[in-house]
C-alpha cells in the first residue's frame, strides 16, 4: 500500500516521501480514506502509531483549493508540546500547499499569537484554555471551521478539559467534520463521542507502541559529568553490540560520539546538521554492525527503523515526555525483547516525573556502585576533580585504584580493575553485569571492547 493509493494528492505524497516515509502505517491506511470522504471518525490510536499524519494529511487535502486565510480546521490537543508537534507536522506535510497554519497554547505571551492570527491562517492547532482566552478577546473567529480534530481526547478529559471543550464546541458551526483520536475507550470518551460525532466510522489499530509496557526500562541515577563514563562501562561490561543513544542536542551528540570513540567504542552521530549522505552512511554502518553506538537527536531518529534494536539509552531525558515513548519504541519491536535505560542526573528529576505520569508507571531506579551521584570519577581527564572528591565507601562499592591510567574505558569498572580473566567485571563482583541490573545483561559474558583507542592511538 502506498500513500498515493490512499487517495492523497501528489503534493502531499511528495512531502511525505521527502520526509522519509514510504509506507503508510495501519492507522493511516484506515483513517486517511475515511477522512478524505468527509466522514466523522472515532479512532483508537495512541502516540507512536502515526496518527498525526493519519489526520493531518487528509485534512490538508480537504482544505486545499477552498477559500484561503479563513480558519477552516481546528486541532485541539491536551498539551502545548503536542500542539507544537502537530503544527510542525502540518507544516511538514503541507509544505507544497499554499495553506498556512498557526499554533496557540498557554504559558507564553498571547500577543504574538494574536498577531499571527491577525495575519490569517487556514489551520489552527490549539490547547483549549488558550483558545478560549483568544476567543474571549475576539482574537480568533471559529465560525468558519469545517474540520475539528480532538487529538488525545482521553488525555484532554483526564486533564479536566471537558468544560472547555464544551465551550469551544459551542463556538463552532454545527455542520462540520469531526475526528476524535484517543488511546483508550473509556465511558467518558464514548459519551463525548456520542455527543459530537455524527455517524462516525470507527477505526482502531493494535497498539504498535506498547513499548512503555513491554520494554524493560531502567533508570540509573548518576551525575551529569559521569554519564559518559557510566555509559561506556555499561556497553563494554554487558557487551552490548548495537546501542542507540539519545542526546538532547546536536552538539551533545557529536561530542558524545567522539568521547565514546576514545573509549574504544565505534560510534557515529546523526542529527539535523549532518548531510543526508552522512546520515545514511552512519545508519548503514550501524545496521551492519560496523558502528556499535549510534548517537542521535530525537528529530534525526524519527526515520530510523531497525528491527530488533536491542538497546536504547537516554543519555539525557527528553524535555517532551512523548519523545521518551518514541525513543524507547525503537526497541522491543515485533515482540523482540527490548531494553531501554535512562541516565538521569539530579537536574532531570522533573522530566522523569512527567514521563512517569505520561506512561502511567514508576520506573525502577538503581545506582551502580562506584557511579552513585556525588562520587567522583577516576578517569584520567578528571584527575584533578578526583583528588578533591571524597573517597567511596568500602563494602560492595568498588575500590578506587588511583594508579590506573585509563580507568574510564569501556567495560572498565570504576576501580579500573579488569578481574582475573582480563574481562571487565561488574562492580558487584558478578561477572555478568552490574548490581541490581541482571535484566540488562545479554547471554554472553562481558567482554572488553576491541581497539581501545587510548592504548593504541
Ligand atoms: P505519531 O503517532 O503521530 O506521534 O507518530 C509516531 C512517529 O511515527 C513519528 O515520529 C512520526 O514521524 C512517525 N511516522 C508517522 N507516519 C509514518 C510512516 N508512514 N512511516 C514511518 N514513520 C512514520
């Protein structure tokens, strides 16, 4: 099945292809023809299924060719992050069409939004509260809306937006097309659907992104400045062979890939500043195993589709919680076992809480002995810091080994010792891996990575 076969216009098909998508997802295959036919749709689909393109593409097509610069489509979302993301999709998929979009949400100044609306837009993406503020100030005219989309309607109800929704519905023309997307079918959603959908078509997709439930997720509490060292240790000591690592910034991705290379781990970075050629090459090397660690930003990773990717690491937590779900959805696909770890420093606690709220579960947290927050590294680059830092407690914690010359290398435990076999031993003395994280181990015994750059420059 192709996008063109779903009835989408060439300009939309082209935009989708340029974005790197070749095949529609199941929700797109089901929803796009229905929306194009002007039906009301009740869709059971959660984040990660491709639902955004599922309503954005046909919506753009239906608006194309009609009157311009009048608000004709309204997309309501529960959060500002989702609003921004949806509007970005509208711009991406609509880039070859002359339609204009605007996005409004609370928490930022209202005046630039009023100005933007004054310039005229065809599509408005909004969170309910700010939209009502704008309507109250007569800064937005909703009387010509033809298509209404409620995205993540269940979350909107969870967040208490039902009254706002009713007030917004009252401002819209009676005759319009309505699309409701929701991850769950609670009684409240059914009631909402009955109230405002007309003879809806139902579509539902199997949850592609059940990652939040099926992927093994582990949080390591660690200081920011020791994350790289811990990462190298985890990869090396567990002998992870294919690891996708997420950073928040392009610069951070570059730097991390470079540092991991120095630890003897073949690494490449992909992000928006890299040419398409460089990205394709890095991805091919990663898939073939020539590159062991791929460091990516969220945007760059969107096009990555690797079956059975075993390990995903959040080097930094995303500030948009939905991105966490996207990230970990890269592992554990198609029933394969997936494993996602997050290295979380004190500054990221709030991000962690938002993520746990979104996925509705508390992630298990651990501290790797020798890498506990507040303990110092014995990596050579941080010699000075180490001298000033307190020494770790004895017991299970690894002894510090001040004589080491390259203590931070991949697979090297924090004390710099490699154990009798010459293999790195886990910090808990268990040759299979670090304390409290038996689930992160593969079946093979940990091995030192090949080609340690520090020793063999
Ligand atoms: P969504 O469920 O809309 O949040 O989308 C989930 C992810 O899938 C996003 O990163 C989209 O960019 C991506 N995506 C959407 N449609 C497709 C497609 N047809 N092929 C590959 N990826 C897609």
